[in-house]
C-alpha cells in the first residue's frame, strides 16, 4: 500500500504552503517544542510515491523563553491495575489569561496520546488518567532563561 517516501525541507512557511496548494493538500503541525514548530504537508503521486515536505520554524528567543517555562512533562496511564499502559508526553500549551497551564498541558497530552495511540493500545481522552504533571524545566526562573 505504502509506496516509497521522499522527504525534503523548505526554507519558509510560505514555500511550504505554496507546495501544499500545488499538490492539493494541507499544511499540518507535525511536531512542536518550546523553541520550534515543524510544519508538514504530504502528497501521494499516482504511482504511490509519497512526498513529505517540511518546514521548521525557529521561535524567536523572547517567545521561546515563555514557552519553555510553560513546557510540561505529563505522564498518563490507562488500563486496569497491573496491566496499565503508560504514556509520557512533553507538551507546550499556550495558556490564555486565567487558564491553568498545567491543566491545559494535561488536556493537550491526552489529545496527543489518543491521536497517536488509540488504534495501537486503546488510549483515549476518556480512559487516560494523569499520574504526574511537572514542569520540564523547573530550574528556570523567568529571568534566568537562556535560549
Ligand atoms: Zn496505551
């Protein structure tokens, strides 16, 4: 079913969007961390060859510092007693005014785990339980952030 995969990167978001438009596909976020976001678009040729085009956006230091402070490592599990299945995700929520960033991190982690794992182990937003939610970079005071 899956043909060969060809990947490459482009130098700007604009270029990636142009590529996606040309191939009649859409740009999605493939991966994100506090200091970067990777965007990706994929297309399949008539012969089954898959094309994957990515753009990695570096987040400006000032914004990245804030994101780093709001990065959480969330450990969740699901399944009965001894047979529990554990998942760990590092997520960076973007809290609005009044939001609890740790709570947002848990929601984000659960959604991500469900998306990636539901078909494999049955993890879902409904059956995942939070074990721990911790700041990934606890030593950072706001003024000590170096990027
Ligand atoms: Zn699982």
